[in-house]
C-alpha cells in the first residue's frame, strides 16, 4: 500500500510540477512565518494563525506560479546544464526576477493585511533595498547550483527548501518597523535605533 502511494505521488508530482510547487509553498511559507513568530517569543497559544494563512495563500497562489514561469522561461532560453550557464541564469535572475519578487512580496502581503495600495507601495520602497542586498549575498550561489546541477522537474522543490530560511527572513523584514531605523545606504548598513520618545531640555 505504501509503495503504491509513493509511486502514485511520484507520478503525480512529475506530471504536475506546478501543483507540486504550489503545495510545497503552501506549507513552507506559513512555516517561515511560524519560525519568525517563534523568534518573537510567541507559542501555540498566541501564534497569529491568520497571518500564517496569508503567507500560505501568497506562497501557493502567487510565488509558486511566478517562480514556475521564470524557471520555464530561463530553461527555454538556456537549456544547457553547465556551471557557466547556471551562473549566467543566476545573475540574470538577480537583476530581473529577484527585484520583482521582493517588491511583490511587500506589496502583496501588505494588501492581504488590508493596507491601502499607497501604504503597500510606501512599505516596499522602505524595505526593498535592505532586503534585496541580503538576497544578493545568498541567491546567486544557490541558484547557480540549482540551474547547473538540479534537473528542471526538481528545481522548484530545491528552491522551496532553500527558501524556508529566506521566507523566515522576509517575515522578519515584513514585521520590522523601518520607520524606527536609520538606513545608511552609503555604507550599505542598516542600523536599528529607537527614535526618542521625548526631548528633555536642561539649562
């Protein structure tokens, strides 16, 4: 029985890679939110399950299809699986799909939270560069491995596993209060400092 289920699942996921990716992201994205909330000190009694549901919806219905489309396009343009091609695709992804996915995350999740379009855009403006700079240090390496060594049918799953920690970081950035931070774009550093609540004058 277990062998039958395993073979059926393997056949199903092989013939429906997009659906497999959607199912994977429907689980991994709320898991990232769960990890981030745990780091905040929350537990099963006070987890924000509605927030986790929003992450599941965004991951399965938006991230997985858009990533699947990018993988199909990039594979059609560069079908070879070599280190040079993998590096090329990874770098192109960082200047095309990378910024697109980063902005769409902040805008999309903000809209799911009930914020206005203008508020969603403003949040994306403030949080894009600090998030994107971190991604530039991680994803080119992972995607070079993905594009040069992993078969196409398994690439979404590979990326989804790698993105669990990334999703946790995104969840952290989504909750971060950037207005209470000093963002130094010149030195490429983000320094978090609480804004003064009051100013006391002395003679």
